[in-house]
């Protein structure tokens, strides 16, 4: 969690502090930099026409501690833009400060306030120029993977030692990245969550050839100057030196430092990294109910006597359009038509609309009996794989936990909680998340007891859902009670599996170690307990497991 420090009453973003060997930013001081950036797009070798935008600002970096720093942007100017746009741009960038964790040159975590995604991405760009991940500033050359706003890239540093007019050492460091080999540069729009498992020298689409070169000047143990140039060439239109090119120039220049006091502080609300954040669809923006109806009618027309080639494209447009509509818009679009085909296309699109309003519509339709149990189960299976569920989605779907819910629904909602908490580290501080988990945990009752088979199945589902979510807000005693010898083995196994994503706590798993070492217990239970304990190994548990293995009489007890 993001906590407020007692000394100085500041928020603490850094979860640890490894100390400073390369850089010396003095706590209590503000370091002021001038930042400029420009982007220019043109056809090289063809015409002098170009599209260009220039941006400048003053970046104040305040050191709370050697590992906790705050960025505040002032004097923002968006050149070559009309006054209204420039004014809105400036106001958004200057409104909130940004806390970040600075580990001797590496910006490893950001703790933003309620900045829009695009504002945070601009600040990521500034801090990427500020970052230096070298192990030793005086090594001649270093090569390793670095994460910043461009992605996770193999970065080469080369150091040249210079001197100023007074013979003081000045480090001039060259920095180069092959952006084609960077991972985490693009957003993948897939229905299923996925993870890459094969390494490759090419991680980005080869349509664009991209590279970044720059240099940093380190003087008196602080970053004195940073310059970066990115060149992106669109390969299908390029030949030799000609073609469509975008050039990005970025410069950060130190101006002064002082100890006049702290910057205006904003309240951090989450943790994130320097990686570029792709904005999701924003409900309520560019809404067009008429366009949605036209797309639905087009889908009906092009599927009457088969499926025409345009159907996938039109359906994708429908998903995007519905994602921009409000709850009442979507609800009225469905209820105001009697055409069964139009209604079917709306329901087909609903699982892919990642908005709270869309989830609320489905929940209300289900309660009103507009949707069959089979349709609802299909929808549940789809939302379980939502890559970036929102807090509004969880808030809307929690009402389904108030009544009877299908097994697929319970497991899908818990999977959504897990996905949300993967994106939002402080999710346990949010009331909507706690509300969902308390409703699931309430199914266990005070003692995990069941009077019939249906209640046993409900308890097993609740335990599996806790394991899915990786969150348990109640007392550990309840999970221990679910392991009573009098309960069916299915319930006891589900109770053990509930620990699979829970945070490591030696005390909370000590009873599982006792279960494994008890040779009178069922072999399947012992193996499950062993696997749960080994997710959080300690030297003490390893010794106890080793002693148990040496005395094992049955091979099944040897995991």
C-alpha cells in the first residue's frame, strides 16, 4: 500500500531503498529542469511539407528521501496549437504532482494521483529521460534490459569521462536502444488473456523500423542533461534514405536547485510503472446511439443469406460504439426494438464491452428475466477473460451475488477480481472489491458447515472462488475450519486450493505443514498440502519437509 510517512508527513512510494551510490539528490531540495520535446512527421526525399508539434515545460523534482521523489510540471507550453487546446493541455499536466520510487537512477515505480492516462504517459516520458539504470557510472560499457515508456528494451550505455573548466569530472554517457527488439510496446486486443513464452530478437511489428539514440551528462552526482532522438521509418513506403519518417526529439536540462520547501503534494491512488499505458474506451465520449442502430441493421442485412466479408469489421465497430454508450443508451437500444436478430447481436457484443454500464445492463436483464441462464453462463465465461476489468464493472456485477448464482458466475466474478487486482495493487483498499469478496466468503458460513450436498457444492465453489481471486478478507480460522477431518475430502481439498494465490504468511500455512507431516492423513490431502506450503518455502519448512520425506513409507507421500 501507499503509506504516509510520519516524518515530514509525506506519502511514501518506494517500497524499499537500496541507497545511493551513483546519484546524490539531497532530501529537502528541489531540482529544476527545463524539458522540451518535439515530434515531426514528413516524407523524406519527396516534399518539404511536414507535420510538427512542440512542447516545453519546467520540471521540478523534489527529493523527499534519497529513494522517494516527486515530479511537478509547471510552465507548460504547447506550441503551434490554438490557445484553447494549449490551455487545457497545460492545466491537465500541471494539476497533479507525481510521486515515484527512485532506486539510485532506476525509476522502478510510480504512484500517480487521478491523472488521465495521457497525462501520466507524458510524465512517463520525462522520467524516462531522467532514468539511468547503469550498475556503475564509471564502467566503460554496459548492456542490459531497461524498462521505460518505450517498453522493456536492451539498452547499451557507453561512458566517456570528460572534465569541466575547473578539472571536475564530467560523465558523458551514450545511450542506444533498438526499439524493434523491445517487448511491452504494444497493446494486444485478444479475447483471451495470454503471456509470451518464446524469446525473440524481434518483439514489435517490423512494419516500422525504430531506433533511439541519446546521451546523458552526469555532473556533481546528478543528471545535468539528457537528450534523446527517436527515428521511426515506415518500411512499406521507404527505399534507401527516402520514405515516411517520424522523428522525436527530447531534452532535459538542469537549471538550478534550492531548499525552499516541498512541492504541492497530490494524493497517490495506485502503483504503476514507466511502461506506456494504453487508454481504454471511455464511456460517455463520442456516444452515438443512431450509429449503433445503423451498425446493427447492417449486421442483420449482411447475415440474412450467409455471412458477408464485411461482417467481422462491422461487428468490431459495433463493439467500439456500444463501449462509448451509457447504461440507459444500451438498455433502451435493446428494449426499444422487437427484432430478435438485432437483440441477438447486442447480446453477442456485450461480453466484449469492458465498461461498468455494459455489465450493469446484463445484470439488470438477468434479474428481469430477459436473458436465459444459458445465455448468462456464456456471458460469464466471456467476462472471466476480461483483460482490464474496471472498478465500475465489479460494482455493477456484485449485485448478482445477492441471489442465487450459477457456478460459472461465481468463478467468473472471482477471476475478474484477480484480474483487477493484478492491475491495481491497492485494490484491497477499495470498497467494491471488499464487498464482492465478503459476499463470496459469506457462503462459507461461520464454520464451513453444510446440511446437504447442494450446500457442500456451494462451499466448494466459494473456496475455489477465493483461490481464483487470491484475496481473503476474513479470519484465517474460517479456512482452517474447512479442513476438519469430519468434512468430505472434496471440501478439504478445495480449502487447501484456496491458498494458491493468497499472500505468503508462514503462520497462516503452518497447519498445512502439519497436515502434510501427518502420515495418517489421506495421501491426496497430504500432496495438496505440500504444494500449498511449497508456494511459500522457508528454511524451517524445508527442513521439516526433508525430515518427513526421509521417514516416508509410501511412495505416494513423496511429492
